[in-house]
C-alpha cells in the first residue's frame, strides 16, 4: 500500500509559530524594533483588512532583506539545534518516527519560509514544499519565489511535486483554515490530530 503523507508544519507538528521564533532568534534587537513598527499591520490582519502575504513579506523583509544566504542558512541550522525537539508535539514526533519509509512519501507543506523549515524536513527525511525565499547574488531580496504556500497553493504544490505518480492513499494533517484545501483534497484528513 503506497501512501502519501502531507503535514502542515506550524501548529500541526509544532507548538509554536516558527516565523516569529526564527526571526527573533536571527536578530532579537531588529525583531523588537520591526515588531513594534508592524503592530498596525498585524492589527489590520486580525481584522481581515490586510493581505496576509503582504504583511508576512514586509515583516520578514524588514529583518532579513540584504542578508547573505550563507548567514541565513547557518542561523537556520543553529535555530534547529536550539529548538529541536522541544517545539514539537511529542505525539507528532512519535508518529513520524513510526512512518514506514519504504512505502510512503512524506512532505512538509508549509506557508513558512524554506529557509528555516529545511533543517527540520531533513531531520524527518521528508521533502519540503514551502514558501520560497528569493536570493540574488547570494543576498535575500525580501521577496518570495512564486506564491505564499498557503490555502489552494498547498494543493498546487503537492500535485506538482507528485506529478502523475499514483498513491493508494493520501493523508493530510493540518490545524488552520490555511490547510482547508489540502485537507479537502486528501483521501483522509486529520485536523489538530496531534493536539
């Protein structure tokens, strides 16, 4: 029986949202300054009066734009060492440990940036589908390549990744409205399964 597992990352496998955690870890001083500056945008976002992708891009760029790829990746490795495994739900780790990799293909499908999720995906021996950071001349431009990997985009990315390979069962795990399309698309879906 060939299975395809699709796991949302933040909140589904972890207890915390990793974007704020990583950006604070990257540069705590800059993080505090930019967080305060972005409060009006966060408020508008809560009131559904701002575009989530734009606010996210603006906040990430305010801290990481112009930084070198090697520095960002090095920080991501240190971030992984600092926060793994304690930010993960114990039963999620238990579940992942028991995946039969012979007959299963597993993906982390996340709106978070590939920058800081990649080390965790590697640890879990999973492929990563996420929002992609754009680098030019080794510097982060502050932009994303393609769309924010959320909502319908999650399904588009999965379909593109598996192309025409057939699976007996597709199983998705999520915990927010951003996972709704992925959960609807899968044969079997689990909402807040590890909570």
